[in-house]
């Protein structure tokens, strides 16, 4: 009888389609067998635990450069440590397209930075310009080098594309067979509403939510899908925040428009009332699209159950609360429109979503795995090495204690970001051991994987 390097014994294995109790045999970096009474040089008893595929977070802003040269404060070492502490073994993060430098140069430089990662990573390429070099020469090269997708913005001063530019990107993406993910909010409508708010003296953080109502997200989503339809190019709507938008996507999907969608735990667990917290505290909750109402939150679950929304990502975007280039970079009296947009969420993604989704009775465990690991792996060309538990797959595994209750506090995630929006929230269900490619990478709140152990994952599309 074969003796495996490691056997994980008697855990409840969960995939996107099955739940069953068995042993997993690992040799080197791979799962090689699933069965009963397997023998290993090392045996890990997983009785009473769930064994999940390592989480795949498809939307993380890590060590990303902004147009003004600022670098996001969570770097590859810190962010990927937090990822492991929360049960995530793969991230898909973003190469910038800042002025004055070419696309391929920025893709290559970002891949180089990822050399410090503790976990495996893939890369989305942001597109902010549509000059001939970008469209004709460089998009095909980054696709060829294994980018997981392109990302475009319909809002933000430094990023947004016109409809004409967006169509150019879609045409180029179709030729290179690469998905385009879109941040859908109407730039001009938001500018108009921000100016109105400021003229009325409504400068407090909650103005962020009222100046970006669901209609600006719904309109942009409809427009993005229409353009995808015109070009016959697959798009993904990133960070859907409310049912009005999900409903629009469902309508397009029923006409066979090639559109898929993502949402994030914060749209399912936090509300716009969090923006009303005392003084500057509300800025911790500024992200775009903004947090919505409790009713919107409740309305989102049906779109996770029926598959209209098929991925849960963190949209991790760590700005410190107290640091020089964080939320307070323009001073503590700055109006809401000057506060950098984004919230940390890489470490908390799985525990917060598990607690709301599974303990809240909203979806099944197999759906949980589908939304947080399997579909992201499939969508970004990483499956079946990543995203499932099967012979031949990478041994990226999470031993998850469904009974463990934890009160979330930022210190648990050991990141460069000095706050979590979930401070003080009690959740049940927590990762106790994480293996990455057959090596123990996290155990009981201690990160073991060293910087540099992560590998760049080339997307295999098609
Ligand atoms: O507020 C957000 N979401 N910040 C991160 C950048 C983006 O829009 O995805
Ligand atoms: Zn976005
Ligand atoms: Zn984002």
C-alpha cells in the first residue's frame, strides 16, 4: 500500500458539488488520492473539521501604484499573510496603467513585485488609456503573458474611460480572448451629485453614499453590458452592491449577453449607516460603489443562490486610518469626495462571508466553495490546479473549524492596515490550518509561509 507524504484524515471534504467524509493523500505539492484508511508519513486528524479548497480572492488591490505615484500600503508580504490567516491561498491582484509608462512594462514590473508574495497570485491588467500602442500592440502581449483579465473603470478622475474608449478595449479583448471586468458607476452623474452636495455643505462621509445612489451604478452596468453585447465580448461586473443592479444583470443574462458578476462580503454585512459613525470614523467605510441599505443587503442573497452573481471577492483595498497616505491624506476635515475609496477585507473575506451565508442559513456549503474558490479558479484560467479538491489538483487546502467562535479584531490579521471594518464582530467558523501546495502555510493564527514562496499563475484561458 502506498504511503503518502501527508494524509489529512477523516475531515468533511467540501467541493462545489459534494460533501463527504474521507482521507486525502498528498505527495509533494499535489493531491494524489482520496479514499479511506490512507497511510501517510505524517497524518493530520481533521475529525470534526471541514476540508475546503484554498480560498481564491479574485479582486485584491495589493501594492498597487496610483496615478500620482502613491503605492497602496498593503504590500505583497503583509497582504498575503493576512490572506493565509483568513484561509485564502490565491489572490488575483492588479497591475496599474499609470501615465508615462507602457502597459507591458507595468505588467512585468508588477509580476516582479509579486515575487515577495507568500501565496500564489495571478494578475488583472488595468487599462486607463487607449492609444494605439496600448490597444494594438500591448493588450495582446499581456494576454499572452498570462494576465487573468483586463479591468476598466467607468468612474474615478484618473481612471475612467469614455464609452468609445471602452468599446476599443472590448474589441482588443475579444481578439485576445481575455475577459474584461468593469467598475460600473456613471462618472458625470457622480460629479454632478458631488458638486450639489458640496454646495449644500453636505461634506460628511455619508455624502459618499447619497452622491452615488443605486441608479448611477445600475445605469453604468446597463451601458457596460450593452457595449459588451455590441462587440460580443464577455464582461464581468465587479462589486455589485445592490439588487437593482443584480436585476439588470439577470435580465441581460436571460438574453444571453455574455456577462457574469461578482459581489463582496461588505455589501452583504455592512450598511450605509456605518458611514454615519462619529466624526472621521465613517471614512473607514468609504468604498465604491458605496454600502447600501439593510433592505438592499437582504435582496442580494437570491442573486447568489440563483447564480446571477457567481463570485465573492474582497475588493481588498487597504488604506490606513492613521497613516500619511491613508484615509486622512487630505486632513481630517476633508470632504467625503477627497477620501480614498476602499476597505481592507482580504483576511476577513471567508470568515465574515461564512458566518453570514452558512450560519445565516442563506446558502449551502457547496455554494460557499463554488463562490469563494471554484468559480474564481475557473473564471481566471486556474482550474483545476486551483479551486477544487481532486487527484491532480494542487494541495491548497483549508482545515476549517465550523464551531470556532472568534471576535474579529484587526490584530488577528497582522497586516499593514491599521483597522478592519469588522472590528468587534463575532463570527463562527474559522480556518485553523492552511496548506499551500502541500506545505503547511498557516496554523492557528501563525503564518508559516515565507515571503517569496508564492508563484505567479499564468491564466490558461479558453
Ligand atoms: O472603493 C473601492 N472599491 N476601491 C478599490 C478600487 C475599486 O474601485 O475597485
Ligand atoms: Zn472598482
Ligand atoms: Zn477594486
